[in-house]
C-alpha cells in the first residue's frame, strides 16, 4: 500500500519508521529519504520545472550565471554538483529536490505553515536502496565501490562532469540521491540530502508511480496537524533549530504565538486553563 492515512501521533511515528529494522545489523536503520509537504495534493516537480516548461533549455544558462556572479568561494571546489547544491540551498531554481534522513524534520515541513492547516499534509518516504537498483551501471558501480547509498559531489563527478553527461548515462529516466556538502549549520541540522533526476523537467512523483515498491506516502490529516506540531515543538524540532540564526528564531516565535482562532480553517478549541482566550501560552524558557 503506497498511501497510509494516520490518525494519531503514535500511528505517524510507526508509519514513518516502518520496516526500519535491519536484521543483519541488529539495529533500527531506515533506508528512507523523507520529504514533508504542507498540502498532500502538491506534486514533486522541482522549482526549475515549475518555473518554465523549457527547463532543460534554460538550466545550464541559469547555473552558469549563478556561478559567474556568486562569490568564487561559495562552493567547495568547482564541481557542477557542488554549485548545484549551493544554488538550491540559496533559492536558485534547480532540478534538485530537498529531502532529509530525519522523519521528524520532514514532519516539521508538513506542519510548519499554519495557513495550510485546512489541508492534509504528507510525508513522502522513498527507499533509496530500491531506487539505487535502477541506476545506470556506471553510477551503481560507484556506490558499490564506495559502500555508500548516496552520492557526494565528488562521486558524481567521477561519473559525469556536466549535466549533459549525467543525462546521457541512460536512455530511461532515473533518480539519484545526493548528499550536499556541509555548507552551513542549516544543512547539517536538517540532515539534508537531495534527489537528482536525469531530466531537468522530470517529475519525481510520476517516476515513483512507475516504481510503486520504492515509496509510500504518509498522510497527516488536517485535524491531526496541531497535535503533531505541538509535539514536534516540544521535541525541539522547529525553525529555531532547523534554520539557525535570528531569522529562524523569529519564524519560530511568530508561529508559536500565532493565535489559533485567527487562522483560516482552524477549529476553535478551548483556551488553555488559566489563560485569557486571546493569549497564547508562554514558552517554557530553558534556564
């Protein structure tokens, strides 16, 4: 079954960690990449594919100009893959999609936007071990030689030095998972990785549905989002941690103190005992 609709926090946790027990290791080690989205109806097209229908034609031009005008030390080395990661990290439309190894980080992104609380959220779970079996031989051999399940910029560079060379590795579409360099604490704290498809305009969800054994979707119903959000905050999975710095701190505080009744589509629940109805509870401060 590719879609699981959960009804509680415990069901969500179980669904996200399902099948993570590795008999050979005797440990719980998930082989899933996770992506949380606030609206379950959204697809997995990249920002580049959404920008223009001729994404393949403009991709190289955008990346070339980004490299030209960016600070020369913005990317470690001069690999196209490192520059692609830097561009994605700073908002450049690319063929990359953001993922995480952390199911709770993904759940954060499915519940961070309070204006989307009238809609079901979703966490996409993709088994990169299974998608790796569908890689072109050249890429699969590199992973095997390295004993790795995800590529680095250096590993990709050994297979293809340019986007054109990467696309030409196979006639059929494929997806590779790529760990970016630790450019800053945001990437580290988000436990981030990227998906990389073999065509700029490709949509990953279309590819996944052709390989249904490689993914599942965990639906977070709209009515469950508040509980998930509150428990993630208490577990310290919030903007304050995932976006280190004053911007992330401000985003967290703004969301935390947003009056629930003021949000579109929010159900009106009883106020916290002992507090005026219009006043949110205070944050427990770490002293």
